[in-house]
């Protein structure tokens, strides 16, 4: 059984499914009980996926809380990415998040969301999320092998795109919650697309044991206010973007050198309390030199300690660091870099 495409999600996501099943509500109750129930698909934009498509799915990669596959749609005309979350989640929790991201208009700098499927009882269902397929790699896989060839102008070009992607999400009040190199997917044409926005919240409710996540992002990238209050704001994404920028500049993740033999969250809290993270943000390697004063200023703006004073994404786009950025030229250079030439 498959649930075919909608142009919009139904208002009451589960109700239409029950209506379309032989037996209506009674059948839904049955479905909820069934341990081996087939997945029910909610897909946008004319896409259709069924069990046969899944049997032909190609494994791409595994992350902290999901396995990612490439799946051809039923017509065979489109390949999409399927993220199969490990463990189970409460469907109500998922529903809230997917509703927000499914109503986003499209932007070339964010990975498009195509819908989801659920399987099993709603209180603990298995969830797969469908996205635009961007299978060239992420910043985390593409940059380190060629770091020596990464010119500072390319860093500026990359972070400008990430900043633009965030400004787009924030305009629609969508928190990313997990900005980091592995969540910036790169196309062969040099576009840097934000992936996994809002999803750490869903995955945080899963039973995954491996994800270094408190339900709101990767620990080392968490802003001080998010760590202290466990409440995440749009400004917390800006701090995480600062960490990503620092990773691009230095090749090192924030706090990489602070390998205290304790639970990482404690390590980060310890750094916060002891003032290692303070107005200046995560520590820089001792011999590090910024490519320009503007780059240093942009970084310190991202690491404004008080979240209320931290500049918004659209304000940061106007920072003088981005003055005279020749996008066409840098895009061509970045493509050459990606091709290893
Ligand atoms: N839309 C997509 N298209 C193609 N590949 C993808 C897509 N989304 C994710 N991937 C690939 O799958 C890998 C695993 O993704 P996933 O988001 O589960 O983990 P992650 O972001 O690397 O780490 P974490 O789980 O800690 O967030 C990514 O590194 C990326 O290479
Ligand atoms: Mg990811």
C-alpha cells in the first residue's frame, strides 16, 4: 500500500489516511496496533514512492541518527534522498516539525524537503524523511582532503552561501538547530545547501544512542545560551555558523584541543564556566592568523556572547567581509577546487 502525492500536507495528517483505508477509523486502530504495518507516505509535489522503489534503494551513508539512501521515485524520473531515522519517535512530535519545513518556499541554498513516511503505532513509529538528493558530498567530506588548496576567498564564498541559507530559513522563522560541516551539502556546481534543518529536534526524541545531540544540535557547536538553558533561538544558529566559519579557517572543530576525559557536554560546560568560551568564542590555534581584519570581525560578530546582541543573519550578510565578493568568479574557482584541479 502506498499513499500518493499531495500538493500540500493534509491538515490532519492521519485522518485522510484512515479515510482512504478500507474500514475507516476502525482500520486505523488496526493499523496502529499492527507491528508490521506498511509505511504510509506523505509526499509533496507529485512524487510517488512505494515498496518496490525502496527495494531498489541505494545506501549512501550513515549519520549519528539516520541511514541515508538514494531512492528512485515510482515513475523512475526522480532520484531523492531518504533519511531513515534509527529507533522510533512519537508521531505528534514529528508532525509539528515537518509541517513547518514542508511549507517553506524553495531556495537553491537549502535542501528541499519532499515529505515523509511513517510506519507502526503513532506513539512510537519509524520515520523516513525524503529530501532533494545532493550526493556529491558535504563540507565535512569534501574540504579536509583538499584543505591546503582552500583559498581564503573560497572560504568567504562558502560562508556567504551558508549565511544566505540561514537568512532564508530565519526569514520564515525556521531554526536550523544543527549547523555544521556535515549538514552543508555541496553540488558539483559549487552550491552549498543547508541540510537537516529542524531535524535534530525530531531525532533528539528517537532512541538513538550514538548521536551527540541533546535534541538541539551538536554539542561543540552549541551557543552558550543553548547550553545553559537548553533553549535554542535563531541566534544560536548564528553562533553555530561562527563555529563552522572557524572550522573552515583553521581546519579544526571548536574545542578540538580540549579533550577532557569526561562526557563532552560537561567538557563544553566546563569551558563555558572557566571562560574558555567567552566574548571571543571558541579558542583559536595559537599560531593562527586571519586572512583579513574583516574576517576576524565577522567571526567575532557571530560569537557575540549575549544572544540578544548577536547580529541577525540578514544583518551579517551586509558585513564588510562580504564587500566586493565576486560570486561568479569564486563559484568557478570553488568548482575547480571540488574537481581537484
Ligand atoms: N539530501 C541528501 N542527499 C544526499 N546525501 C545526503 C543527504 N542528506 C544527508 N546525506 C549524506 O548522508 C550522510 C549522513 O547524513 P546525516 O544527516 O544522517 O548525518 P550527519 O549530518 O553526517 O551527522 P549527524 O547525524 O551527526 O547529524 C551525510 O554526511 C551526507 O553525506
Ligand atoms: Mg546531517
